[in-house]
C-alpha cells in the first residue's frame, strides 16, 4: 500500500496498515535544519524535498496553488500545479491548497476597505465576497484539472478579527462564500478539507450543508472535542501545535502526545502538524513524534 492509496482509503473510511502522515507545508528552513545544512541560504530542491519526505515517511504533500496577494484578479500559479502529476507518480497523495474567499477579499480590497464594505460604508455594483468566492472556485477548477487528490481551503485566521469582521458579518458574508467553494469542489468529486482555526470553531455547526470532507489545522482546539462535535465521516488532519514542537520534549511527553492524537482522531485521522513544518521547530522533537506515532499506532489499545 503506497501513500496515496493509504490516504484515499482513510478518506473513504476503509482500513489501512498504518496512520497516514501529511503536512500542509515543508518550509525551506526546516528542510535545511533536517539536512544539517550550515548555510542558511542553501538552495532547497527536489532532492532535499524527497529526502525530507523519506525521513518523515510522509504519505501526502500539499502544493500551494498560489497566493491571494494579487487580490480579486489573481490567477492560479499554473507552474506550481505542474508538479501534481510528478508527485502522484511517486506514490504520494497530492492535496492542493487554495486561498479561501476571505483571504482573497482582504487582499483585493485591503483591510480598511473590507471593513468599510462590511459595515455598509462602501457601495459597489458587484459583491466583493462573491468575486472572492469565484476566484477560489477557479482555483479549485485548476486543481481538479491538474489531477489533485483533494483541495484544502485555507484562510488566514489571523486576519479575521472582531475589529475587521463581526461574528454576524462572518456568518452573513463568509460562510455562504465558503459553502459555495465547497460545492465547487464537490462538482469535481474532489474531497475538500477546510482549515479550521479557533475563530471558526463557534460557527462550525453552521457549516451544515454542504459539510467538508475533512478539517485541517485544529490548533488550539482539543482533538477529542472536535471529533465529538463533527460527523464520524469527517476526516481530521493535524492538531499538533507548532509551539509544542519548538523545544526539546521528553520521551514520555512525546509518547503521550502521540497517544492523545491517535485515540482522539480515530480511524479517519491524518497525522500532521497544524501549521506545517517550520524552521523554528526542534528537528529532533519532530522526528521523535513521527517515530512515536508509528510505534503507538501498533499498541493494542490504540492500533488501527
């Protein structure tokens, strides 16, 4: 069973030989640290990425479809998506990360204009939230055409503050745009994951139709509470906080964390960090946690 088969079987609720592993991002700084490079600006290429994937025994990687920095008129980075087929050919599942509608809205209007528009202080012949959702849909169309196995809708939760958008405005403008994006992925029969941060947690129950196939991130939210609150058919991915990996950890702490994740995640769980692997993480702690997940998953009281 290769990585892609393992991930897709978990998404379908089928048994697998071990818990799949995947990251939303492999920062160059982390790869340099893992490889033992002394030069901070050492170029990271496919060879170093492959070595990192092998060291962590990853089953899936995430390709970024581009940034929302260019705003509402931004197009998907086609060059990035060209790698989907190559990675799939290596036996990995390939998820494509697309900027969510809120990221695109703020990038297109700017924080101040976004706030004015949401407050009704700006009039427009078009709806910026609908334009932002349309851009997210186009990104998913490109991802499906490139052969992605799933898409991850990711909005930067740090931007969605009460000063920028009230909870009522999030419900009125953001949730409908998000649901439009999910429906677009479903039209392509693509599994869709939603980046779940603490700001969306109170409104989670309102994502009733359609619901995403999976939730990623989950930092700051106890995994057992997420599992108790959502359908058992929803796949959970992540929950390891970057701060937890920032320094050394004892073997007991690492084993307890691995056990917590696997018991709470259940059979539809993808192991990984909430943020991706970053340069400010302790490499040995990361490696030890990945090893512990493999050993703990075989324990009689945890085993899949």
